[in-house]
């Protein structure tokens, strides 16, 4: 009976973690590998696999020994085992104790007293790799619960999602800042930044008050504070009418006078009139939005 570890398989098993880094350059690999959580995870899996392999192999060896007529009798089994035990390494002795493995000759003591048509059951200890793996999952579950649901130190999926969206929004804003000249009626967004709204107000006061009144109440031009719009009430619609105007109706096209970002600022300022009560409101024009 061969219960010794097959160390030929060992190097292959310990190479397993390397598969996590298949696409990394060698220099990077060695500088980062021990800091990477995946390395340790794969290593753990490799060790567990090795233990699982050993347990299964031992079970097969045992079955093979029982089936073998030369070693099948209890006496000769005991003899072989005693002989083997003498040859055993300190590690194997420790492992057998750790795993709760009993010598085959003692199998009689482990027999449970059921007998189903000659099929008997042994009260074997659980394989340690399984048992301790199970304990580890319990410990992880407790840690997980505390970390995410009790102490709140961990970010739940929803928070992670929001944080990511926030980060992306900042990036998008920075991107548009850089490409300020590229704001157009399709990608324009409502500006909420106080500084830019102040800029919109200044532009409005310098260019638009004559026809739309300082409070947006209207005059030559329509009321901008009500919910009625001739050209649409979204930020895109307002940007479009400011940019291209309605020259035949008296609204100037501002695209050659104001830059894209200034038009965005004044359009956002115009939207801030919504809900105001102008002093002399012009009667509604267009459709309610
Ligand atoms: C010379 C007068 C005049 C000036 C100056 C003027 N507008 Fe107008 N504006 C109009 C008129 C007239 C209309 C209505 C066009 C129509 O009936 O299609 C209009 C329409 C609009 C509309 C669309 C309203 C709706 O109901 O759809 C917006 C928004 C607007 N103007 C914003 C501005 C802004 C912002 C400025 C300053 C940068 C400005 N206007 C300057 C005359 C003016």
C-alpha cells in the first residue's frame, strides 16, 4: 500500500497561482506578486487541492488494499500497517493525528451498527481540508456581516456604484471643461456651478434684458419664467434657440457673439427663472412643457 505523498505533482500545483499573472511582464510580476490578493487566494486553493488530492488518493489506496487478497485479511493488514507506521515520517504521523485517521486494522471499532444488505458504514472523521475550510467560511461570513452590515466599514454594492458614478461625473465634467468649445445643443448639460450661473446672469443682463426683462417676465420676447415654450423647455432646446435664434421673429442667433460655454451658462440661468413670479409677466406663448 502506498500512502506516501506523490511529490511529483507538487511543483505543478504550486505553479497554479502564476496563471493569475499570465499577461503581466516578468519584472512587474515579481515586484507585485506578493502584494496581490489573488496570489494568496490561488495559493490557498493550490494547498487545498493538494490536501484534497491526498485524501482521495488515500481512500483509493485503502480500497485497493482491501480488494487485494494478499493484504485483505485483518492480520496481514495490521502487520503491513505496523510496518508502514515504523517507516512513517514525522509529518505523516502528525497528519494522521490531525486528520483523525485510524489505522485500517481498527476499522472494526468505527463500524456503525447498521447493515443494509451487507453494506456497512464507517464512522470516519471528516477530511480536515473540508472541515477547516468550512470553519474558515464561517469565520469569513461573520467578518463579512460585521464589515458590511453591522459596522458599515465596507461599501455595499449600491454605495460602490454611486461612488463610481460620482467619480465618472467629475471626470466627465473635467472632460467638458477641457473641451468647453465643444458644447453644443446635443451634449449641453444644465450648469449648477454658482460661478458659472453668475456668469450666465451677467451675460443675460448685458444682452437679453431689453427683450425678455430682468426677471424673465418677457416683453418683445416671450416670458421665460412660465412653463410655456415656443421652442421647447429643455436645456438642449433653450441652448438651441439661443445659438441659432429665430431671426425672422426677432430673436438673434447668438452663436457668433457668445462662446459655447457662455451660451450654456446663460441657458442654465434662463432655466433658473422657472417658478419665479415676474413683475409684469407676458401672457403664455407656445406649449406647456
Ligand atoms: C431683440 C430682442 C431679443 C433679444 C435681445 C433676445 N431675445 Fe430671446 N427671443 C426674442 C423673441 C422675439 C423670441 C420669440 C421667437 C419666436 O417667437 O420664435 C425669443 C425667444 C427666446 C427664447 C425661446 C422662448 C420660447 O418660448 O421658446 C429663449 C430661451 C430666448 N429667447 C433667450 C434669449 C437670451 C438668453 C437672450 C440673450 C442672450 C435673448 N433671448 C435675447 C427676442 C429677443
